[in-house]
């Protein structure tokens, strides 16, 4: 999973990026880079840790997230002038866009639009995304219309109809994520990788003094966001300090500030929620491995995540829920007690399932 971090200057992108990667951040003042920064983190999972204790494999493989800090709003902020090609190249491939929105005062680093106004900043970024999408759509509609006059291709006609619906939505200043499209229609336009159709995680960067009011702040903000959005509030500076503490001190700090979980964990949980993701496990003496899939994934599709041959030659899946295996202590005991189920390709994999695939290629 890829998550792109975007935001206006002095919103705290570099600090958040460094915090999520658990490394110290350089002072970002005057250091806005033109190249995207990337970093991969392992997703912590206590279930996987416990399975590793039981099976004692040669290695443990956690699921991962790649964070990309994407520059692009550093010049002429506040003026809609089109997104740089480098920005589009980096952001189009991400699964989630994390919009970091500034909601704190700092005289040393004044807001580039002079006044703190989170909703204005959100609207500005959304508008840039929608204008970028609209430009692509208008160009493609013009080309498709000319092509259809010559070929009368039915697939092109269907694509044109969907793009015109998208154009109408954007001209009404509404993001594409709010447009009701069928699965077939989504597939027709998937290759364009429109920005305003991507799931968005809005992170409000607030001052430490406002942390006790964070839930009320987010409740108010959520009512003004597009459908399919998830929002949270945190103090990026405080999260940076927490990330630099040892686990015991960090736990005490979190408790003192009444923060339920550190930013790294929160971003992971919200991203999984936003995309409708869950985990299943494969285990053995070679490795214990966590795999990420969408909720509703069938057994043969989950097998294909492990290896394409597993999906092609899928016969059956041996499945035991995580809690069942932990209760009885081992795979062999679960087998002896008849607790391991044989499931066919239509079985819907559940969060925490431990799976062994039978296949023949």
C-alpha cells in the first residue's frame, strides 16, 4: 500500500514523514525539496508476533506501507495554476492521499496564505485536484469523440459516456469520489488515475494545547468533507517527540496526554479503514507472513496474493482462525481436533485467518 503525503508549506509534512518513519526530521524551513521522499515501514501486528513465537520460523515478514512525501504546492500557493508534472507522477500511483492541514499558529513560520483557515486550505487542494482531473477528461473526450466518428467502437462509446458524467461532476465543483459509478464504469476510467477519486485521509495538525478538544474539532470537520473521507487530528510536533522515546517512556507520555495511540499506528488503522483492508497469515518453520487484502476477498484470490501459481492451481484452502490456533497452541493440535476447515475458492477470507493453500499447477 502506498500513501502520498501532501500539504501546503509549513503544514508539517517533513516532520510527519520523519515521525512515521521513526527517524529525526531536519528543520524543514526553507528546505522544500522538488523530489519526492519515500520510505517503507513494517506494519506492527501483535498477532504475527505471537505466531512467530509459536512456529519459530527463520524469518517474520510483516505487511508494509510505503509513505511518499510529495512536493508540489510550494510555489504560488493560493493561486490555482495547475499541478507540476513531477507532483502528478508521484501522486497518481498512491492508494491513499494523506492531506496534512495546518491548524496551529507559529510566528516563525507564517502560513503562506497569511491566515490559518483549514477549510480554505482543503478547498484549495481539492480544487487543484479537480482541475487536474478535468483537464485530462476534456482532452480525452475531444480525442474519443473524433475517434468514435471513424470507428464507432462500442467500448469507446461507453468510456465517453462515463467521462462525460465525470466532467459534469467536476464542473459542479464536486470531486469524483462522490460520483456513483458501477464496477464496470470504474474499470473503464481506472487507467487515468484521477486524483479527486482517490480515498483521502485528512490529518489536522493542531497545537498541543488543543489535543483535549480534538474529537470535537474532527466531528465538526467531517461534516464538511467529501464522501469516503476519513479525518483525524494530532499534534505533529508532539508525535515527533513521542517517536524518539523508548517504548516505556512513550507509553507514559501518551497516557499523560490522553492520546490513545501514536501517529504511526493511527495512520495505519485509518488507512486500513479507508480502503476496507484486513490481514491473513501464512505460517511455518520457514516464515510467518502477514498479507494484506480487501475485505470480501475470496480464498483463491487471497492465494494469488501469496503466489500467482496458488490462484491458478487452487484446489482447497486449509483455514483456522487466529484465536482458535492461539487457544490450542499449534497447527497440529488444531488438525487433530478437527478445527482446521477445508474451504473452496468461494470462501470469503476473514481478518486473522491462518491459511495453507493446496494447489496443483
